[in-house]
């Protein structure tokens, strides 16, 4: 990070994994921010209020949340998560909205969730700090055993 700054790299983003599963995410973000980098952070992990307040304290005010459905059965099938995931990810969005984060979303359209996308969009448009809703068509996934999800 310091070397990137010293050679005048203009931006530094984090990709290729789930930031909040990394044990030292807070230290990493602190280092990036203290060196003038303001990374675009994307997550599929539900966040609690303590984590959201920590992000705010660090100086972050935007987050991209990947959310493919607001229906628990669809999320269980698509992501292989437990039944509580839906409530936890919706609570994350609610807390981000309450703490005035700029919220960007990314959703993958599949044969599993295609009928409920209008309901998802309606929910997201109810958030006062929603800045972008991105929809994409899913392709092949290793987690689906190599079968097309659409």
C-alpha cells in the first residue's frame, strides 16, 4: 500500500474475496485510508451495527452489498446459507441506511430468483440512501457444480 502511494497509484480497490472474513480487515482499511486510498468495498456478509459504526469511524460512507433476493428460500438455494441469512442481510441494509451510508447493490438474476426481482427492487427503492441497483445475469458457478444458474 505504501509502495503504491510512493509511485503515485491513484486508486486501490479490494477484490477477489470477502473483506469481512479477513481477520485483519480493520487494519487493512486503516492502512489504505491513511495512505489516501478510498477503496470500493463490496460484501455479501451481513454486518452488525458495531462493524458499521467502525466503518463510519474509519471515514467510510459507502458500501456495495450483494443481494440476490429478499426471499429466504431463494437465498438458501442460491447461496447455500442458513434461514437467518435473509433477516441478517436486510438488517445490514437497514443499518447502513440509518447510518447514512451511500448504498450500492449488485444482484444476480437466475432461474431461482427471476420472479422475485420486482419485489427486491421495490424493497431497495424504499431505502433513502440507495445510490445504485445493479442487476446482472448469472452464468456458470463452481458452487452450482458447474451448472448454469440461468
